[in-house]
C-alpha cells in the first residue's frame, strides 16, 4: 500500500478508538444496561478513565491525520489538472511538500507537470 492510501489505516484506527470511546462513555456516563450486558470495560476498574482519555486523544489525532492526507491528495490532484501556470507556480512549494510526503509516484507527476509548464527548478 502506498503512502497516499495511509488515510485508510488512519480511518480504521479512528473507528477502533471510537469503539472504545463509546464503550468507556457508556460504562462511565450513560450506563445503558443493554450495552453493558454485551460488552463492558467494568473488569478493568478505574482504568476505564484512562481508556476514555486515550481513546479520545487517539480518535481526534487520527481523524485529523486522515483529513490532512485526503486534503493534500485532493490539492495535489487539483493542481496537477490546473490550466493556469500562475496558480501552479504559486502552489509549487505545497506541491513539492506533498510529493515528498507521498513518494515517487507523486514526485514523477510533479516532475512531468514542471516539464509541461517549462519550470526548471
């Protein structure tokens, strides 16, 4: 899997942490007996608070990382399909950062776009 597909893993981690977040919230705040009968973290005692805090932090972080990656990929593709040389040149630093972040495929696409626009740097 390429670095440009890493957002899928970020989303999966977010879903898993959301699962633990919901279970911990149910055990500590909502106390829904139906859910507790099927799955509960009561066995770990006061560690539930740590599970709640850590799962919340992990959820926020990986949702943020997934959004950043998707936005970078979208921006890169939009700029590659741009019909304006000025827009392309203005966004060149971001495009170079994104191409370094996602690897050879993106570097090659950026190199060919630079060649298309006649940019030597």
